[in-house]
């Protein structure tokens, strides 16, 4: 029985993620939400709260604060829209969080590229001396 509940929560989270992404893309009209991506959604057992993770390219230094502020201000609107679209018995409270994963991935990629470039230079220097 617990497994079925877990699957239900996962489906609700997936539906919320897709619907919020669609709503941000088509129905919000807030310039602060341009290019925002909904990366993950998780719902608690009681379906009372949903944690939604978002990210966006850094067009400005304070991009994260602007996006989270816009989403927090539109939380009631988003809930009403989702209730109409998803027809769920209970619409969870929405909490928006910034997903740092893409930022970390870029940092890791830069580190790997740096190590690869260093290895190439060492290989070139090592074969030239031989």
C-alpha cells in the first residue's frame, strides 16, 4: 500500500511540474520569468505542500532573487490556475526554491576543461622532450 501512495505522489509532482512550467511559459506575462525552467517538484505525503525547484540563465546578477520574488508574489494565482487545470481534490501550498544544479554543472565543466587542457599541455611538453 505504501508503494501505491509513493507512486501517486510522484504522479502529482510530475503533473504539477509540467503544469507550472506551462503556466510560466504561456500564462504569466511577467518579464522576470523569461527563460525560467521548472527542474523538479516534490509533494509531501499529505499533499499539503509542494516544493518546486526552478532555474534560469543568469541574465543579470540578481536573477535568482527576481525569479523567486515573482513566483512568490504569484503563488495564489498559480494555485488557482493549477486547481482549474489539474482538477485535484486538494491543491498543495507551493514553495519555490532555486535549483543550483545547472550552476554547479557549469562550474564542474570548467574544472574538467581546465584539467583536460593542463593534461594536453603536459602531454605535448612530455613528448617534445623525449
